[in-house]
């Protein structure tokens, strides 16, 4: 497998950190078109449920991001669910999504 671009490696690391810090099922990070990054984890409250990627996209939008370049999700599932991908696509259809296992290896 080829080595990740340093900016992509950064969002994978941020996603891993968000997941590890909270013990959540998933961690995610996105990079906006200006190069800023936003990280989040799964939100599972009685009144609010967001996947990690949905939460990261929401953080980006709340901070004024107009588009995304890339996203990364760290999960044991090995894939990203359709609702999470839809959140990315709502903002930028061409943004790519990296999926990594808990060790940070992109799958």
C-alpha cells in the first residue's frame, strides 16, 4: 500500500485521536477546502445520535467551511455507512473519504 500524503495522514491521526480520547465506536476528521481540519467522534445521547463523520462535517459547517477536500473515518467496521457519506456529499460531492482501522491503517 502506498504511503499516505502527509495531509491525509494528519486527518487519519486526528480521527484516531478523537476515537481514542472518548472510547467512541468511531472517530472522524475532515479537511475543508481552506486546509482547516475538524475532528469528532460518535455522539450517542438519548436525544442526539450522530456518526463521527456526521459530527465532523457539522463542526466544519458550524465553523464556516464551504467545502471539503477529504475525510477520514477510523472504525472497526471497515466501511462507512451511507448516512455518513451523504453528509460529506451534501457539502462536496468530489471529496474523498479514507477508512482506517483502529491502528490507523487505511483499508
